[in-house]
């Protein structure tokens, strides 16, 4: 078995965190939680969340456990959903 470094797992969990952040914003009613100030702080760097939710789990798959394929698939599905909502 190959070693499973902690830093690779951290990359995968950061990617899953980006996915969870996106879906939390999409599924939470605007009256319940106001994400306006948080999104204003992110500003022009919002594309980093999109990049992180796809790339980081893929790096975790490449370097670590194959179980991160589920995270990578969720990232790709979420990215497709983002593109669908943009157009």
C-alpha cells in the first residue's frame, strides 16, 4: 500500500468544502441566511471556489485514495450546474 499523506486528504476536504459552500448558498433560502457580506468579501475571487471544487478532489485522487473519485465527480456535477445557471 502507498502511504496516505495527511496533506493530500486536506486538499480533498478543501475541495469538498468548496462544493458544500456552493450548495449551501444554492439551497438555503435567502431569508434564513444572508450570505451577502461573505460573497462581497470573495468578490472577484469567486472563480477560485469553482476551480477548487473540481481540481482539489482530482489531485487527492491522483495522489491518494481512489475514494476521492466521489468528491471529484461531485465537483464536476456542481461545475456543470454552475454553468447551467450562468446561461
